C-alpha cells in the first residue's frame, strides 16, 4: 500500500499544528507530498493495537512501514 494524499495531508497538518512526534522531518513530508518518495506501508494498527504492531516489527517480517493510527 502506498501512502495516500489524504494521509500525507494529515501528516502535514499534524506537523503544522505541532501534534506529531518530532521524528518526522519537514523535508520528509515535502518529498512524500511531491511524490519523490513513495513509502510502502506494511500495515496500519489502531492505537490500542500498539503491542501487536510492535510484535510485527520484532519478527522482522514487515515488508514496509508499520503505522500506528492515533486519531
């Protein structure tokens, strides 16, 4: 699954509002929004499933980014 425009807009808004964690740089968002980088998302987990997301990462079988949905 490739990041959608809607997801990128949400990330951009969260950076502008200051509600996103500091590990996402503005340059990363610019590259994502311009289509120069297309991240592969392995799976999306709800916040209350954070332990299963962590388990997925620790198995080494994730074929892309494991995303935690906060809202």
